C-alpha cells in the first residue's frame, strides 16, 4: 500500500508551536512512547492511537487524526493530559509513527547493509601486515614517554629490523593511516594524542589515569618494550610492594629511598606501576595508599643530617600520623588503646577575623565577637579536638610521644548529637555576632577539612533563629549533656545572655488630632523595669512567611548600648505559643498600617478587633479606653444595648430585626461601616428604614440618606418607605425628568437612585453631601474596576452601609471590594489581600486562614439565615428532575462538545488556563443551550433538531402542578428560552405573566400574578432575581442551572421569604450526563467557599476553573 505524503516535522512544529514540538521531540528521543498504533477510519482518515509516559510517571492516552499534505497537512490530536490538545505527547506519538514509517520504507536497503556488516565482522583476520608498530617506553627526568617504532621481521625469521620512529603527529585521525595499524592501535594512538595535548612536538607523558590506561593497553598488544626492542617485549607481572626506607650516605646524611624487591623503575601513573627491564616485566605497584603525586614528592625528599632525624621523626608521628612513612630514627612512643573518651564542650568567643567596615561616633567600629562551641575528647587526661574521621592521634607527652587510638564511633555519636541540635561547623558560617549564618554555597559535607567538627556554632537563617538555638542549647541541651557525662565549661569570654520579659501594648488616643479617628499603638518589652519598643526588634519575624514554624522559645535581641567589644549579646526569650498569635495579629496590621517613630503603628477604629485579639491572648493593653471599649463591644455583639424602635415605624420588628437595628446604631455610634448580609427575604429594607427613621427622630439625619439600588428595586424602596416610615421625605431620582429634582436633594430625608444612572448623574451626586450612603444589592460593585464601583467611592457621606444577601458570589475578591468601599484599607489593598488571604484560602484550602478572615470581618458583617431566625417559615423542598437527551439532541450535544473541547484545549495551549475563561464560558454556553433547547443555537444543524427533552419535561410538569393549585415562578437565564416556552403554553391554554429586562410595565406584570389573574409567572433570572416579593407563589422552577448557587437562591427566595405561609417547592430541571450535572458540582465548591467566611472556617476554598473542572465539564455522554 502506498503511503500518502504526511506532514513533515517542520510542518508539525509550525502547527503546534516550537515549545510543544521540542518537548515532544525530547519524549520521542527518550523512548517515552509506550504504544503507537495506526488505522484508517470510515472516511479514509489516518488515525493514530498512542500511550506516552509523562514526566511524573503517569501514562497519558492520545487519539490523533492525520491529514495528508493534499488536505492541508495537519494533525488533530487529543490527549488525556491537562493540556489535552496537540500537546507534547501528541507530537511524540506522531514522530514515532513517522519514524517507523520511514524505517519500513527503507527496510530492504537497511537489512542488506546490516547483513554485510555482520559478514565482515565475522571474517577471519588475514595475514598480518609485513610492517609492525612497536611501543618502546623511554624514561624522562620526571616521567615516562613512548616512541612509536615501525619495524618488520627479519628475513631470517628470528628478529626485528631496526625500523624507524614515527612521530605521533603523523598519525592524524583525519588522514589515512597505514595498514599496519590494528584496531587496538587506533585506540592507543587516540589516548596518546590526548596525553600529548597541543604540545609540539607531540611527546606523550604517561601520567595520570589515562597514562595507566594506555600503558595497560600497550602491554596487552605484546608489542611493548623498555628502551629498546631487541631484548624482548614486556610481559604482565604480579604486583610488587613499594619499599620506603631511610638510607645513610657517606657524607653522614640520611635520605629517603623508594624501591622494590627485586629492583625496578617506578612509573608514576595513577595508580602507579613498575617496570623491571631485566625480567621484561611490567605490573602494578602497591603503595599503601600513596598516590602518584605523593610519590613524586617523596622522590625529591631533602637529605637530613643525623642531628635532625629525631625532630623530623617526632614531627612525622605527631603532625602526619596518616602518612605510611617510616621515621628516620626510632623515638619513644606510648600506645593508648581501649580508652573511652569523655566529650568536653567549651563555650567561648573570640574576635571576628573580618570586622565589618564602618565607624560609630567618629571612631572605627569595634570588631564583633564570634561565639562558638569547642568540642574536645578526653582520653586518659589527654584532650584531642574532635575529629571522628581520624583513627589515631600522636601528641607530646611528658618525656615521650603518646599515640592515642581514637574511639571513632563515640566521637561521631557526640558530634551527631550537636549537629542534630542545629549546630554547624564554624568554618561554614559567615561572621555575625553569633557566627551562625551559613556562607552561600557552603556545605560541611563537601570535602570538609580535618577537625571541622571541633569548632561549632548553632545555625540559623537570621539573627533571631540563631539566638533561639543558642538559648535552647543553654536551657535544654547543656543540662542533658552534663547529665550524660559530658564536661561543660564556659569561659569568661562567653557573653551571651538570655532574659525573660513581658509583652505590653500602649494605645495613644492623642496620636491624631483630626477627629480622633486614628490611634497610636506601640508594643513594648518590659525588661528590668524598662520598656523597649518591640516592633523594630521583631521586624524579621514579621517579614517571614506565615508558614514558617517558630521554635518553642524565640530569642530577640535587646538594643542596649554596645559592650566594650561591640555587638549585641543580650537577648530576650519569648514563648512561641504566646508570640505566634501575637505575630499573626501584627502581620495583619503591619502590612498596611503606617509606622511612626519607635515602631509605633497608626491604626483606625475599624482595626479595634485586632486589639481585642491581643487582649484575649494575654497581651497587657494600656490607654485607649474608647478604642478598647469598641474592641470589647465588637467582640460581644450579642450583648449590644437594645435601641428603642422609632415611634414612627408602622411595623413591629421581629427579634432578629431588632438586633439588626441595634447593630446598625452601634456602627453609627462609632462611625463604622458594615454589610447587612441577611438572607433574601429577611427584611433588610425594613431594618435599614428603621435605622434611618431612628436617626431622623433623634435629629441626627441632618443630611439625606442616599440609597443606590438596581432599577427593579427602586419602586419597592419607595413603597416600603411610604408604608413603614411615612415620616421620611422620599425623593426618587429616576426617569427623564429627574434632572429637575437634583436641587431638591437637601430637602429630603431619603434619596433613591439606580446603578445604571450613576455615570450620567455622578457630577450632581458628587456635589451633594449625604449622611448615609447605602448600596442595595451591593454585590453590583464586586468588580472594583467597574465604573459604578469607582463612582460610589467618590460620593461624600458620613456613614456607609451595604445590603446584600450574597456579599460573595464567586471568590473572596468580591468581599474585598465591598470592604474597600466601606472601610478603605481595612483588608489592605487588592494585591496584599490576594497574597495574604485569597490565595491561601482559595488555592490552598487554608482553613485556619479562612477562620481568621471570618473573625476579622465578623464585627462588620451581620448575616442571618432563614432557617436560623424564621422558625415559623414553612419548609422549603428542593427537587431535582432530570431527563435524558433524545437521540438527535444527544448527537447534536456530542458533536458540539467535541468541537468546543478541541477549540478550548487549543486556546488553553496557546494562552494558558487562567487567560482562557472567555473561550471556556462561550463553549459551555453553547452546551447549556443545547441542553435547554437546540433552537437556542444559531447553527444550521441545530435548527434541524426539532426535539427538546427538557421542554417536554417542563410541559409534563406544569399541567399537573397547576391542577394541584400550585402557583409557579418559572426562571430561565435565557429570555429566548422563555419565548420558546410561550407558544407551547398558548397551545395548551395555560395563562401566564412574563417579566424580562424588556418588560415596560413591570408593575402591571407583577400585579397580574400577585392579584391571582394568572398562576404562572415567567421570569428571566436577571430581571427578576432581585428585590421581588412574590410570596403568593409556592413553587419555583429553575429551567436551567447557573454557575453561582447564590443567584439560584435569590430566585427561589422571591417566594421563600417573610410572609410565606405555604411549603415551597423548588424544582431544578437537568439533562442527564451533560454539562448541567457538572455545574451542580461546581456550585458546591462556591457554596463551600462562601460558607467558610460567613461561618468561621467551615468551608474549603477552590479556584474558579481547574484542569480537572475542564475534564469534567467537557466529558462525553456515557454509553
């Protein structure tokens, strides 16, 4: 079968991009393709199926369609890896197939060439050439070289000709070499050229490991000679022992001599060898561990006078006990064996070798002292510095040398004890007051010098960590070592001191004269009756990451006057269990509050909860009675003083609404702001009106309150104000005639406007002053970059309030946006909030951080749920009704799923997952539309599908519900879907009302349902999901699921709210095994994230879309 012209590697590289191609090429070359099968589908398209082992060992599966060059020359490959489309694994499989195809095409030629090589390799060698190459070794002053001599046998057959020397340079590998060279000679010549290097003439010196290798190879040829080739070739010989001895000469001197028995010449390769010319022998030399370089030095040992022999002998034994050398003369030596050493640890200090440059007070800076530990071992009264790698030590005794046989295991165990406690060799530490900062790139385990474990220092990444280890060593380790029999000494030079101190905080209410809105907060250490500023001392701790674990006791330096030698040697020990929560509280303040002198923080009143945290953790607080009172009251919100409801309020407040009024008045009293985040239907509007009416009756509403709400809720605000707080003068800024009312804003108590009108009316609103700025459905400003969000931040108001049942719908950034409007700076800027709170909670699922954020915002966020406060509400039942797609609708869904999946994966491969959300949502939108009704898609093939399983489910459900007397709210986010439902209802004679964003007469549409004219209300999710009070309904049908469970809850709560006296049933219509079922799983993730903030630490965070989400959402229909 002929093979079509397939895409070349260059074409594939251009298609998938250089990055994926190069990685795929690497996988192909590494042999990571485990399987590669090919076949042809019904349309004649080449299909490949492969399996590739990924970098983590996981096996991924690929399906690849290959078009030939006549059809565009492309590959379309899917993969089970997170990238999923035309990835490196796809490239590796295609290159494997292409290589195999090319190989099979030339298989005949390859086999023929291979068989020829096999035959040639098995042929018997012919008659040796007449010329022979000999290797003649020749001694040099400090080495051995080799001459290459070309000879031929004499005609007599009993010898070799004199021959000629061939320069090594003539045997260039780039030129044709003579026929006399055998394969072994080729290797030897290459090695000789390596030894000769670039010298001229090329004279190879047989040294080092290469010299040993080439000498061995020459010996194996049987053509290696010593100096001249007439005495016979050298033969391999057994190893000979090197003899090292001192020989006395006639001039009364003694010299070191190296020899063998029988005598032989030394060749200083690595390892060394010997050559015995008389016996034509060449073999290895046993040197007792001495290397060739050491032998070279020994060969040049100086001659000694007899009077020097004893001194050199003692020196050799004492300082160089590891050298296997004899002494020039015998000296008295006492052996000490089987002696158990006693570890001796001395704490001392010494001047630093390299004092830091600089002056202090016009005089040179005094050098710091390096504090360290000296480890020695006592052997029968003789002390040796720690050196667990040494087997023996020779030291001077009273009248003789002592050779101590060391207990290496005991010494190593003692060293390990100190190393396990965090000590490091002093040689591996930079100069600091504690000498414990490791040098960059320094490791005690890489060729450590002898005795490196004799001088140790507690290690650490910074001064505080070093000091903490010193403190732990003094408090805990040294007593343990003393109890274990160690001898501990502390010299007068050891000056480190560790004391105990108490933490205290002082609040200064006079730190800012401008309205007393700012306070000064100073943290101190109380030490010896003095107060020392703490923040400058522990700044390194604040700069650490939150995941850094503190030692049980943290030691911080005391900034006292320098000692005579200079440097800080006094520290304070603080228990970590007390300091850790203190540091966490400080980090939250430290990162966004300005610091004044002496490390004083300036904080506003809305940071009061942090003070309460400090007091709860045992930190003594002094001063700032008003701020401390606020902190106490914020902590005990359940005990807020009750506020008498305003006399003009025409409705009795429920108990939880009364508490809401108390809370709102508390915030006003302390000039704070907050979020009233009660569930939909709990009366946030009534509580806010009661709050404003209380201000009005108290004479504090000297300027109007501005309420900004969605357009659909302005009428509701006006009606409820007229009904419940008729004393408030209400001005509605809406409609084309609103401009004539701007001048009348100061004459009213309550001004109502809408978010869409903010850009047009911003200049008029900025010019006005308001007592309260209230945002209803405040999640509207969840995007801080949106125009409405920017405008509301610029309006002038003494107090700010947010009303929303969903302060967070998708992620924590929305919660930050609300508080950035209410209490600017309270949660830091957006970047800090993301780093400090959002990423750890959402991406890492940090429950503890989630709980801390919940505690921080709790005083300013009041949220009650229906099931907690409205015990009189009837039950709400959620029911999922599902149906399978029909054959044609299912085929359409699967076809669109495949095309959308490929498009999404291509986008992710090009832009990354984070930047592909628009493409992902667009693809998922099409899948959701197919599930609702194929006619929602503007595609020719979709218009050909005249079936909708979900619409049939709805039309079966509605009649039976209406016959039971149910009054139904039907929600869909697609207004076009509602238009498709309408003719079906008309055909069945079912009356209905309808509310969408295009409905002109909203009130009339609402009243038709509320008044009982119809029992079915069609509502678009966007137009009717907020603000409507439709307790006349007892059934809610959600035709299509939405990503955000809060949006669905808002829709259902149009019926399930105060005033509802009937059980409410919420039906969710789903198509089985489609994207709609996967949406439910994502809803649970978002619900868990929100609940983790509303109720401390009860939920795990999750990012919006992960690679696993993409796999799930685009999964095919099973079966």
